[in-house]
């Protein structure tokens, strides 16, 4: 089985391609690991807090299937980490980056991530 890296919305994942739809230039993938946790907030108003809905975005679940644009797929040639380890690493990386940012948007994003951490159930 060959693995690929895919971008879905604002997250990045290690995945297995299950199907290719050339006519719509997309691929059906199955998630194996998380490389970058999705960004929190309103994507149409980046880094803004005063928006109608400040979205909480979860990472795709292990083995979740979704369609992604073919243009986002790249080979992944490293060893695939476990899903839970990769999720925790991606969560920690994003949380630390937000800590350095320190803006109101970053603080609100960290609140969302803390809620998600409870759902993800890692220490």
C-alpha cells in the first residue's frame, strides 16, 4: 500500500487513496494520520474574533473517508505514525504556534483546541 499526503480544508493528512475520479479531478482517501491540525475560526475572515460564527474544526478521524482535489495529493515516503500520536503532535504544534501568536484570535483558537483535546482523549 502506498501512502500519500493530502490537504483537506485547512488540515493535512497521511492517507491511502481508495478511488480516483479523473472527470471531477478528485480522489477518495482514507485517513491514516494527521500532519497538520485544521485551523480554528472563520476561514472567510482569517484571524478575526468578531465574526458571526467562530468555527471549531476537528481533525478527520482515523480511517475516515473523504474526497479531496487530486492537486492536493503528494507522495508520502516516511514511516506512517500512529493516528493518535500524529493527532496529539499536530494538536501540540498548533497550540504552541497560537501561544506564540498571542492575539485574541489565537486565544479563542486555543479555547477551541482545549475543548477538542477533551474529545480526542489524549493526555
